[in-house]
């Protein structure tokens, strides 16, 4: 039995999830990743950090569901896949894991920025911590871009 049609359906689901992730990523960069956006937020004219955090957190259940579908497929079909089906599925599965790590890093970074936006005296965000979380996120994006074999992934940061 060949399972390429089911693998293609999984790939379409991954593509749809990736489209949503890219939109959130781009919005966050536009709204919080520039000097101009810093001043807009400072003057309380930018988008609320709570909104950006919520959008990033909404990615987690999407990618958890995709991961669950991948694992369900692995359990019932992997042992009988043809060689080329296994290769394609393995790549798809590793890609989903990489995107999940990227989403987790994005959420972690946005949580820190949200806490930082709450102001003093409850502000636990330092510049060093901010740059560390940003670096972790950039590293996961770099992992995705290397995974895909491209130099840049989803714009520059």
C-alpha cells in the first residue's frame, strides 16, 4: 500500500501552518522590531505587546496539532512506507520539529518583551536577557533556513 497521498496531505497542513507562522513573524518584526516601532510603543501608539504575545502563543496549538498528526501517521503507517515515502516523511517530520522549536523560541521571546512592556517595578527584562532570547530565536530561524538549504528565511532581522 502506498501512502504518498496522506503524506501530501500532511505536507499541505505543514504549509498552511507555515503560512500562519510567517504572517505572525512578519507582523512581530514590523510592530516591535524597529527603532520606529519602539517609539510608537513608547508613545502608546503601537500595537500592544499583549496582542503580539497572544498571536505568537496562538501558533503553539497549531504546531502541536500538526506534530500530533505527524506522530499518528508515523504510528500507523511508517513501518510499511516505501523507501521514498519514508525519506519524504522523515524530512517533513524533522521540519515540523524545527518549526515547533522556532515557535517555542518566538513565544518565549514575546513573553519576555510583554513582561518588559509592563514597566517598573515588575520589569524583569534586561537588555542582556532580551538579546539572549532574540539570539535564540534567530538561531532557530537559522536552523530552519539551513534545513531548507537557503541563505535567508522569512526576511532579515
